[in-house]
């Protein structure tokens, strides 16, 4: 009820909501079951993963293909038979300092499309839900930069799921693997490596009001996740 009262109090301001949690922590389900009611189904969801899959498909690639990067020992003059020469990573890519030319172009398109959709929603003063992991200060700062000139126009909310996954690593990974199998059945491919998953949770930093949020909400949906397994 406390959160509903806050929404009512700031009903004249559009909401800018960052969901914070690792994959499989129930963010998309929370949008359907809770936020859709609180916002009367009047919102736009910006989800990078769907943009990645959408653009990758245009190049006859999978979600996983867009994360292919040269290993550290690959020489600078190496040319991959499918992905081209080794180049620097484009803006928006933080997981590797190097890339292959084709993969770099795809990721540049992904970033441009992500930015375009977000900027359009901001300009239209829509209720915006950022369905990304947003696990640390740096990534959240990068998202909040998009509204730096309009920050007073929005009521900014961070919604944290299961303390960023701390203590639930095995449960969340099992849920993630289950979803991965479903994606594969549908013809896609979205692999989540356990070491990457664990590192993401280990590096989690709790959002603070100092980052620029007007409200920070904490969600514990462990019981719902346990029912999935």
C-alpha cells in the first residue's frame, strides 16, 4: 500500500522505473502482475535483450552470436572467416575491449535502436520501465543519463529483486537454465554461463537515493521462483 500511495502522490509525473536484478529473478513477471496494474497498463518497456534478438535475427544470428569476441591472445591482424577483422568495441559494449567487425556493427545498431526507443519514450513523457539487470552504480548511471535534462519531469524508481540475487545464486541459475531450454525449443539461443551469472551477483551494488532515485522498492519473490523448479 505504501508504494501505491507514492504512485498516487506523484500521479501527475510519468514514472521512470529501473528494475534491478539478475536474469530469472522475476522482473518481467513483476511487470505483468504488479506494475501493469499500478500504471493502468499505460507504460512502455525498454528491454535490451529483445532488441538484441530482433537485430541479430536480421543478420541470421542468435542472441549468443552478438556476444562473440576475440580472446586476449588473438593477434590484431587476425580475420575471422565469418565475423571479419578484429576491431575495437562500439559504444554500449562493456564486456570486451575488442570485437569482430561484423559483431561490432551489429552491437552498434543495437545501441542505436536502444537509445532511439528510450529517447522517444522520454520525449513523449511516457511511463518507462527499464527491464535490464542494472546491477551496479555504473550501469544505472548510464541509464539515468538519458533523462539528466528532464530528471525533474519524471518520478524515478529503482525496484530491487531478491537483494540482487545474493544467497540465491543456485536457485536463480536453475530458473535461468529452465528458461534457456524454452528459448532453444522456440529456435533461439540465449546461454547464461554460471561463472558470468555468479560474477554478476557478486558485483551487485544496492541502489541509493544519492544516485538520483525518488523511491527504492525491494521485492522478495523467492517462493514464486521455488515453485518454478
